[in-house]
C-alpha cells in the first residue's frame, strides 16, 4: 500500500500542475486541479492494483500495460470532457483535451519510471 501511495503522490505532483496550466483557458486553477484529482482517483488505483499480479519484464506485461494506459487515457479524457463541457469560458475542444490528457499521462508515466522504477 505504501508503494501505491508513493506512486499516487508522484502522479498528482506531476499531473495536477500541468492540468492547471493547460486547462486555464477553460476553467480556474482549482477546477482544473479538481478535475485532475477526480480523474486520478478513478483510474490510478484500478491501474495500479489491477496490474500488480503481472510478471515484470514479460512481453505480455508490456502489452497489458499499454492497453491499460490507453484505457486510463480514455477515462481521464472523458472526465475532462464532462467536467468542461460548459464553463464560464466556453466549452472545451475534445481534441485538445485528448492531447492534454495524453501529454499529462505521458509525463507522469515517464517520471514514475524514472523515480519508482
């Protein structure tokens, strides 16, 4: 559980500031952070605990990890689309949100690999 909490904290430390920066044209910093937090509360435990039984280093693990990351990206993108469909600054573009979600997840995945192995 400690490993998950550490990984979750790293994920939030990486992702929330990026969300706050890139979503500011559609919402406040606090709303962007709340959406990023909600997206991660939904996806991070499912990904982390769902992959715990796979054998490290196998080709199958890599395929499952990529598929899981794509699923996470889609869920987190959906959270943003729903959370930003109507804002005080107008609705957000779904393609831009897809790119932002992909960038944010790639950043946290990369930092996680570097820090946590």
